[in-house]
C-alpha cells in the first residue's frame, strides 16, 4: 500500500507551527492517539502504520491533520 502524503497548502508558517507544536509535540500526540508514525518535512506529512478497526475520530490521522490545519488561529 502506498503511503498517504498530506500537503498543507498554502504554506502558512504560523498555522504550521500551531499544528506541529513545540518540537513537534502535537504531531507526537497524534501519533500516540492513532498508533502511527508521522514523517514531516515542512508542510508535507506522511502517516504510516496500521489504523485499527475503530480509530479515534472515525477516520485516522490524515483528516485530523487537515481539520486542525484549517482551524482558526488565536482566540
């Protein structure tokens, strides 16, 4: 199976920093929640691993990354 690559466009460094967190802490939390690994290079993410029959949020890490990326910045 070919890995899914998620490219977040347009590149927005503030949103990317908010998505990833300090030292990619948020990405590590997503990895733990979905029992996957996520390789990241700038705005490109490649999740790898087995998604179980009942993943959190119903779909896996790709839609979650896209949804978080589109969330408003600030409050």
